[in-house]
C-alpha cells in the first residue's frame, strides 16, 4: 500500500525509500524492532518476486493483465554482522503495474484502515509493506 500511495502521489513508478531497512520501517511509522523488521523484509521479498494477474473492463472490453508489481531491485545481500542491512535508494514498479495503478486506483482511507486493524503492528506492517 505504501508503494502504491507514493507512486500515485509522485506520478512516478520510481519510489524513493530510506537508506536501510530499519530506517524504512521507522519511516512507515512502525517501531523498528526485530519482529516488524522481519515482517517488512519478508513482505517486500514476496512482493518483489510475485507475479499477479488481474482483469478489468477498458473501453467496454474485458482485459486481463499478467505482470509483476516490482520490475527490479536488489534486496539485502550477505552482510557482515557489524554492518546494517542496506536498502536500495529506489524501488521501481513495473511498467504494466504502474500504468494500471495510475488509471484504476481506488482511494483508500488509511486512517480508517489503521483504526480497524487496531494496535497490531504486524498487521499494519503487512498492509503497509505493499
């Protein structure tokens, strides 16, 4: 959801992110402890590898799109224990996904969503990581 929101806000498929996973988790408004960091890392790894399929009606015709959400970025390589986990400075949404997002995005009230999720940071991390 965060990546979609930023892409729509900037009208760009390239989304600036923080310099480290910990900083990114903090920027999302979550506590940067092990559980949240692992959840965000796992959700982003899954998102970067996922292939999605969706259909829509465009100009009176049914259209099906098979695409990936993220076209490319390197997550975290092996690191020395004394180094922090590095994060790329940008994430790039695939052209197909971005074009569809720009044409068919539905407004979402984040405040209401967070209220319904309550205080469960893992649920929020799961929803915000995508």
